[in-house]
């Protein structure tokens, strides 16, 4: 199995774990912005330390960085902040599942952004595989028992839907930006370029979010550090997961990476079965089958 596929699967697993931790933060201790800041403030020093370790072990120099790298990395970083804020905001809404379903349109939105920005077209066969995966995501994410009289139009035209679509768009932009940044670096293998991009992005994100909190939510930074046991885990899982995403983006088209990353929902369902002993419906099992079929098709087509 190719390295980008392994990196994507690992990143999806860690992202699922991070979102669970952030949901706990948002629900018990911190504001939406504070829960978002938690992943960056601890992730940045870890990412910088990783770059330093790679340079020391390999006795090599930093890859060359020009204006294209910084423009792409910062655009991706700002978009990721916005996408994360939208997702964390979804945690407090009743129709969270519908919003998360629409957030998963990031696979299509990433393909569109990648084509416009990088000229990376997705062949019809691969686009069909992505569509199959999205159908599975809809089956997995849509509530099995919607509120009485709540048709599709009413379920989709609501604030949660807007947050979900907005998150999908932002993550599509960030994925393309990170791939463009990794490709713009001069020298180094995929792991080093991914680590350098990650360090640059997370440091900028920590500074931006820290300045925002100091201006708009005084005291929130102190609360992030007060709950360091949880926020530190958020940062650790974030930097590990992001390293997987960045490595995959460096090696493969962002749309394919995002499509394989849909395996995150399968991890969520497995946790439900194995940890909480919850039963799944026939529709959920069908959704899992479609997501797995989509990923296998992509592996055969582009792996």
C-alpha cells in the first residue's frame, strides 16, 4: 500500500480522536475559539521540535522557502482555522449530524479548488468513486429519526447546514493550500517538507488565534493552559494527525487524500461498536460498505 494512503488513514484516525477531545473541551471548559486555539498552541512547539529533530538526525538543511510557499501555507492555515471554528460550533447545535454530513462535501470542494488553483483534474472514474463515498457518508451521518414533519429542505436550510458547508469549503481550501505549500518547497523528502509546512502553519495559527483571544476573549488563554491535561492531548493528536495529512498532501492530489480520509467515519462507528457496545442499523452498515468501496476503488485507480 502506498505511503500516502497509510498516512491518510493514520491522520483520519487521529482526527477522529482529536474531534472527540475538542467536543469535550467545547462542552465543559472552553469557548469555540478556545477549543480551536488549544490544538495550535500545543501543536506548534511540537511541530518545530519535529523539524529540529529531523534536521539533526539527517544532518541536512531546511528546504528552500519562497513567497509561493508562505502564501499557500498561510492561506491554508487561515482556512483551517475557520473550518475548525465552524466544526466546533456545530457541536452545540441539535442538527449536528446534518452539518457534519455537509462538511464532508469537502471532498468535492477540494477537487474543485485543486482544479482551479493547481490545475489538478480528477478523472471521471475517480470522481465516481468519490461520489460513492459521499453517498456512504450521507447514510452514516444523517439522523435515523428526524424530527416529525422535518423534510429534506427544512433539514438542509438551517444554520448547521451553513456551518457544515462552510467547514467543507474551508477544509477544501486548506487542503489545496497545504499541497501547494509542500510542492513549493525546494529540497527534502516528503516527510521533511510536510514537517516544515506543518511547523510554519501551526506557529502562524497559534499566533493569530492567540492575538484574537487576547483581544476578544480575555481570560480564555489562561483557561486553555489551566486545562492542560486535555488541551495538551488535543495538541498532541493534532500535530500527529496533521503530519499525516501534510505528508499525504505532499505525495498525492488533495482530492484523493480527502476522499480516502472519509474512513474517519468508519473509525467512529467502530468505536461505537467496540467501546460503547452500541448497535448499528442496516443503513449505517450500508453506509460503511459504500465508504469502504469508495476507498478501495480509489486505491485501485490512483494508489
